[in-house]
């Protein structure tokens, strides 16, 4: 997994609308880049809603939120509409971006081992450098946790 001080790898992925989004489009702003396993699952819905609920405050701190999962743009569009999500959800169907960030790999849940998205978040500064990594996330409180970090990072 990438660590604090690393340069965030640039990427181009499709958003829910089908529009291509580049990480480098957000230079000059902080980026909250979070990787999550699947749209419309309980933990991922809690996490997305935790960001939604503090999104205006995150914007006030000069940051944007980008969620990435292997789901299709169509799945993201439905998830955004159902949960009223105001931020970007990008489709990493071949999980190349997740791999580049170290957010794809072996994980254990309920005694079973599988390979997939490792729920994690990277905060990237205005120049594209990673300033904070959350390798483990508590979905329901994560938005507030990120907001507190952004307030202190000024």
C-alpha cells in the first residue's frame, strides 16, 4: 500500500455519468480518495453516507471526495441516485488503480480469505502528494474522521 509522502499515481477512470475523470484534474485541491468494495452493500452504503453527510464541510476545507470501486458506471449511477451522493464515484472494473494504490489484495472476513478491494482512504494534497493513509476504515464514522483530519491539516 502506498504511504504518506508518496506521489499519488495519476489515473483516468469513468464516472457514474460515463465522463472520464483524471486525478490530475484536481491539482490545487485536496482529494479524499477512498476505495470501497461494492455499491449498495451495508458497509459501503454506511461509508458513502458518512461522506455525504459531511460533504459540504469537506468542500469548505478545500477538498473533493472521490470513491472508487470495481462496479460499473451504471451501478454507480444507481447507487448515487438511491443514496443522494453528491461526489464522484469512479469505476475501476479491472482494478488497476486499486492495485497501483495497494488497495487490492488478499483480505479476511468472517474467517474466509478472498481477493478484492481493501477498504482504504488516501488524502492527497494540492500538489499530488499523499499526506494521510487510512489502511483500515470504520465505515459509519469515516466521513467525520476525514473532516477532522482536513480541519487540522490546514
